[in-house]
C-alpha cells in the first residue's frame, strides 16, 4: 500500500451514471484486480474503486455515481486526489489456461479490462461476457474487442445483445473463469461454471487495508478480509452465507 497524490487528467461520462477518470502521478503499476481508495473532501471514509487500466504512471478508473462520494468525484474536472494504491491481492494469471473466460457485471467490468490486457499479451484466447441492465449502461465493449477478445454483451431487459443475465451468455468451452460483479451475479456464476475460477467481491469497506476488520467474510479456511485477503477469492475458498 502506498499513499500518493494524483493529478486529474480527464473525468468524463461514458454511459448512464458511469464515469471514466484518468489520473497521473503514480510510482507503481497495480496488478489486475487490485483497487485504490480515494480521499474526498468532507467525507470521513475513502471510496474504493477498482483499477481498470494502468500504464506509464497513469491510472484509469471507472465508477458509477451511486451516492454523495461518487457524485462529488464526478464533478471534479481538474485538481489532485489523495489516493491509497496497491490495495487487494488481484487476480492470479497463472491459473488461466489457454481459454480464460472473463465475466463482469456493471461496474464489475472495469477490473477485467486490465486482466484481459495482460492475458492477451500472454497470447491467451480471451472470451469476455459483459452484463448490464440496459443498453444505455453498456460500456467498454469495443475496448475489449480491441484487445482481441471475443465479446458477448447481455442486458437484463434485452435492449442490447443477449437478453438475460451473464449466465445466459456463457460459452461452452473455457479453461478458467475470472469474474467480478454484485453478489447475486457471483452466486449465479458460481453455480453455472464447469471449472475453477476467481471471484472478485464488491464490499463496503472502512479502511481498505485490513485494519478495521469491517469487511470480513467467512471462507472454508476461516475468516478473511475482503480488502486485504481479497477482493479476489478462488472458487474453492468461497463459503456462501445462507
């Protein structure tokens, strides 16, 4: 973990209530699946946001405006941000096999972009299934295609791509699954897939680095902190709360 000051380069809307912010000034490159924690004026808790892309000292983050913090962030077009970087464990690329499948839902899509970029650079044949509620919320389809990924988009209302959920658009063949999204989607993917996989959990966090124990979850190996021991857990570790 490192505390750094980033300059806002760009902060623009890319879909309904979804923004892309580009920051410059970092000294380290995060791994796919890691996240940052942003300090915002007048708010006690930082806001955790997954890293979408990282290159040459710049970070790309994609976030949805859902409350006071993200609303404030969306209104910042210039200036600097106090950011904790290098948080979380990230995805394990060595488990991917030759045909990795990436499954993202809503703002669970962004961390999969850097993962796809890394896997494609290793020569893997990447398939991505991206799920949204409706057409106006779809983003980054073309960016995944530009990496050489085979992309399928699913919308719950059928306004674009496959009608239904991501589990309605899963391919037949894949060697390993990487997924990120809301818990109901993760549960559905857990039940549907035929291989092992890695699940990135979205969780409310206090500190973001494991000190407050506020995001602890139960696994087959005991309690783990989503912010520090996760947010990525292997399928075999997961113990769903009933």
